[in-house]
């Protein structure tokens, strides 16, 4: 007999907004071991990041060579980011010394280097999340139908799909939590990198888990305060492209 899932099976994982950017060879400063990504993003000291080469036209993997000293697929940690200039330094360990960059790599247009938040992380103060998928209806009724005793019915076919979601998080006195960062991200001008992984059934391995994953735009933050309940904020969001639905379960 199948086991009915409960809310305790779910979880919400998140990649913060403003943590994805592309840059070219000219943005690599070998002398100072710095890279210049976009200004006014939201990288924080301690953020885990990974580098890759991407095709900026398609968003898929591109061709080229990362600057020497930086390896694809390796997790690095931001040790400095200046929002006004976009200048960043990274380390191999959290709080460690700056990675030595010995050449500026190769990325010929339309290819570029990309830095992005390394992976989804659990948001610990989430009370609940929801996600709705809906389809547009396209009216394909034709005129000139044979007159009968009863009125003819309109005909429809399904159109484009869209989704919208929300997450309710508790407010704590620690503004460094990922939940607090999620709320603050609603106000960001540049939200590149914001992404959700909504687990319906979180297991010890990804293959055995069921989830909905998406890059998203954060839309609203609704604050609720009353004397009888813990303070909470509802954040709403929309996917920026088709979500990935992983409802299969295999050991």
C-alpha cells in the first residue's frame, strides 16, 4: 500500500538572488588576483560559488578556458565583493587567502566566464510553501454549426502554462539567515541567480526525492504581525522559464 506523504516530507531550498554574473577576459586582473563582475549584485562574504564557461546567447556550456588558478566545478568562497565596482576576490576555503590567478583565460564571444552561487541550500525558517501551475484556454469555437434543439458549446484547447508560488518564513532576530536573505532579495534590482528547489518528498539522496526546481523572479513580501503568533513573512515568486519537475523516485 502506498504511504501518503505529509507536510513533514517537504522542504524549501534556495539560491540567493544577485549571485550570478558573466565576465570576459578583460575583467580578470592577474596582478591583483581579482575579477570584475557586474556591479550592484548581492554576493556576500562567505558565499560558495562555482565558475564555468557559458555561451551567453544560449545559457548552455560554452567553449573556452577559465583563468589559470580557477577550476570548473570546484567550490570557492567569496572573500571580498565591492557592490559599487563589481570587483570580487575568492578563496579555496571560507575565510582563506585569495586564489592566485596567473592568466586571464580564454573566452571568445559569444562565450564568457560565469560565476554563480554553488548549490541550493536549505531555508531553515520556512513554515510552508506552495506552487500553482495553470494553463491558458484558447477558444477555437467555429461559427456556422448546425442549429439544433440545444445551444452549441464552445470548444477550447490548452495554451501556454504559467506558474506562481509563495513561501512563508518566520522572522528571527538573526538577519544573516538564508530566510532573512530571501526576504531582502525581493527588493533587489538585479535578481539573477535567484532559484528555488521545492521538495515534495525530501530523502537522503536526490534520486529518491521529488522536487520542483526553477530560476525565479521574486515579486512581493507580505509582512504579518500580531500578538498571538510568531512573526512571519510571505514571499511570492514566479519562474522565469519552465520549471523542472522531478516526480520520479528511484533508489
